[in-house]
C-alpha cells in the first residue's frame, strides 16, 4: 500500500502495517454491526478470531452484578458478510 501517492514524501507501508489497518477496520465494522443488531448497552466490546477461524464479538459490563457479565457471539459466514456491508 502506497501512502501519500504522487507527493514528495511518498512511501510504501510494510505488508504487516497494511494488515493491521485492515484488521482494525474489520473490527470496528463488526462491533458497530453487533451494537446495532444485537446489543448496544455494553461497556466494552472486543473482537477475536476463534481457534476454528471464526470471528467472535463479545461485550462486558462495568457492573456485572447489576447488568450481567456480558456475552459472546460467534459470527456465521452470513453474519460476517452482512456486517461488512452494514452502513449505520
């Protein structure tokens, strides 16, 4: 990925940096989709990839005794496709 293309300080991002940027974009889309479609009252959301290669979105609450400890949701292929196309 070339950054600042056609400018005097043009440079190319290393492939690992490119992947990190793309992973962060995917993570943000998955969380936004999950908040809209499933649960929007969580205090902390996270995304991980399971051992079987599936994306998992989870949330936790600051006060688990009052609001519950949180939940995990493993996305299906259709969920992932829908989340990537989701526009809020």
